[in-house]
C-alpha cells in the first residue's frame, strides 16, 4: 500500500495479530494515507534470547519512521527480560502517555454515564526507572526518581492539551504527604505551571482519595496529570469503569517519535478465537491519524465506530442485554465499522478532528543552587544485636567535624530513644551530620567515616549524601531533627 506517511507496525502476541489485522483493514478502507514497515516484537524475540524483545536492526526502522502502531505483547515471567513497552518509551523519549476514556451510555454498560476523562501520565521516570537492588538478606530497594525536567514537560503538556481541547480543569494526584521530596517536587511544579493558565481550573488531590473519587465519581474529573506509577493504575481504573479495559487506547508522545497502542495485554487465553475487541487498538490508530495530520480520516473512522456501537453490534466483552442487537467477533466488528464509514451516530456525540500535532517543550534549566554537603546516610547490613550495640560501633567513626545523629530501621528511629517494640530488619540507616549549626563537610570526611566503619568490621552497602540547596535541606528529616 503506497502512502505519504510511513509507519512501523508490529502485530504483537496473543490477540495482537487479530486486532491489528482488523485495525489495518479499517484504516485501508477509510483511505488512510499510510505505508507500513512491519517488524516482529515480543514473545518470539524474547525466546531468541533478546532480552529487550526487539531485534537491534528493528530499532533503525522505528527511528526512521518515527510513528509506531504496536499490538500487545506477552512478556515472559521471571528475571532476565525487560518490559518492551517501558524500553521503547524511554529509549525514544516518549515522555507523555495520553489515555482518553469516555462513557458510551447506554450502549456500553457503565455506572458513570457522564464520564469523559483524559489521563496524562508521565512515561519515563518514577519507580518505572526500574533501578532495584537487593541490599541485605532481608531487604530490597527500588529507587523512585522524579526530576524537574520530566515533571515540567508532562505538566506543561497536560495544560496545553486542556487548552487545545477546550477542557476546563486539570487535576494532579500525588502522595506528597508522605513522599515530600519526590511527589512534593511534582506537586510544586504543578502549582508553578498552573499559575500560567489562569483560565483553567486546577486541583491537587492525595492519590489514594483521588483514585477513590475517580472510581466513584469520574464525572468530577476532566484532565488528570500524574507521575508514572499512579498514571498506570488510574488509567486502568478509568477504562474499567467506563465499560471495558478492551476499549482503552494509549498514545505515547515524545519530541521526535510517537507510539500508539491499546492499554490491555495480549490475552493469550482468548487468542485465535475471533472474540477479542479491537476497539482499543482501533481508537489508538485514530489518535495516530490525528497526530500525523489526517484528522478527517480519523474522525470518519471514529464516527463509524460510534455508529457501530450505537447500532448494537458488540463484541462479547461489551454485550448489553438492553442494547446489543448482535454479538460479533473481531473480524465481523471490523466489517461493521467499514460498512458504516461515512456515517455518524445519531445519539452518541460525533467527533470532528483537526490535525493535532502537539506542542512540545524545551526544558530550560534553572540557575544552579548553592549546594552544601552537611552529612551522610550510611546504610549498613548488620544482624548482631540491639540498636544500642550498633550505635557503639558506629560512634567509632565520630570526629570533630562529623558525628552519628541517629539510626533508623525501615524509616523509624530506633536510636537514640528508640522503643523495644519496634520491629527491625538487618538493614539500618545511620545518619552522620556535620557538627555545629551551619556546619559542612567534604567528600574526604565521608571517606573517613567509611574507613573507620570498615575498621570496625561493619558492612556498609550504600551511602546517600545529605545536602542543602540554597540553605534548604535536600533530604527527608528524621525524628529528632
């Protein structure tokens, strides 16, 4: 098929080939001006020993074409393999994940007939950086990374999206009452950017109550911007309560590349049975067409899809005893959409798209803060007795410039003045601080502490420098500080 926009297509695993074939047939019938380069990804590639799930030469195809329509894949369980979705998003800089969800009441059953929500999820950092370590016999860690550039780019994208689409409200969900530095930075930047959009209503909610409200009253939300992990969870919640996760679509947008996919997995248990709902991938393809400047074609497909839903031709996952006129398979559903190309729904709200190449943002770094090293947290693997005994060994590293301030275990202070009821593992955070008000230390002082701990026979496993930035602590304060 000849066309002016060349895209990369991967059918994927499980139900992927079925829903991709259905989607491509609809695109061709609608006259989408596309050409395809097809690559193989997922389970077959993992089984060849390629841990990324994609062959090295196919990265060249992705980078050349810039637009990727991807079917769902199966990631093998266990260690040694990576999430291909996360790898592609991060490698190609696809920092914005856009997941729109609408209710299609009464044709698709939902308790929330008025919901119309767009979740905009940060796509590259947070716990999805995947930086994990086993540090002791009993403790593993995962690093949560939140950056100012990553947060500012996704938050600005959310406000610009709301502005372009004439949406009225942007909500931010974090857990900054607990994670005051990481989630606190995301919330702080949200407030800074929100001030530049006075015509858009804004709110911040703690993520647990925010998700509870989303599940019970999604009509209260419009655009939601969230860090990576929360975004993954809340977007699945919105898709499920709208009627079916099978209809959820995802656009992954970056400065140079874009990837479009359904949000669901490969569903291997129903593969090959011609019962999978292709709507999620088809709706993702519509977003792709809008993104590449073929909004008219995208609108034609989406309206035909709405007319199909309205006419009661439903796949098994969305059948409704009140409105389903015929339960159809994957192929037949695509046929029904093709038959209705050029038609519009009569009761559901039709769409009319303009080409919508998103505004992207160049991050402008701020002036560097004055950074002072004022202490160090030394993490120790130790299982030889009570905190008081450990403190006696740690204090051998005290000097005129630096001394042991406290010991915590799983974030709870256990020395000095700890409680015997506190359960402790073999993983201890030992905080050394510069002596005196306003005191500072240098890297040599940290090395000196570690040398003395080595002489005391202690197994230190990690250090974190404690710094002030323009006089403000850049670390969480412990009890007693």
